[in-house]
C-alpha cells in the first residue's frame, strides 16, 4: 500500500464516519478516533473481501469507491447496533424545543 493511499483512506474513513454517524438516529461518538476507526476497518475488510465481486467499481488513488462506501457503512451500522445493544439507555427520542418568545 502506498503512503498516499493510506492517507486517502484515513481521510475518507473520517469523512464517511462523520456522514454515517450523523445519518443514523443517534449522535457522534465522544472520541474522535472512534469516528474514523470503524469505517477504516470496514474499508480495509471490504477491500479484502469484496474486491473480486465488483469489477466495474471505479478506483481513485488505489481505493475502489463503491467498495469503500459499502465497507464504511456496514462498519458504522455494526458499531451502532453493538453500542445500542450494550447501552440501551443511550437510545432517546429527539426532544422538541420551543424558541423563546420575543415581544
């Protein structure tokens, strides 16, 4: 693996981690490294396992884009499910807040 590919993978894993954690009904993990760690692992596993499956997958900088998105999404969903199963008290409904009355 080239050094540039590693840096691209780190950047994409953080960016996709922020995207997926924000889209899931919950909130970003408190630790910044966790936002990038699980998508990074998912991207690595997806590139290892799914590479022969997607022959028409476009590549950029040594990373196949569809495989990268699938791997990061699956890793974040698995982390989210495990976190919710271990700590169900974190699952809360969104709270409606009223704006202060101005007169």
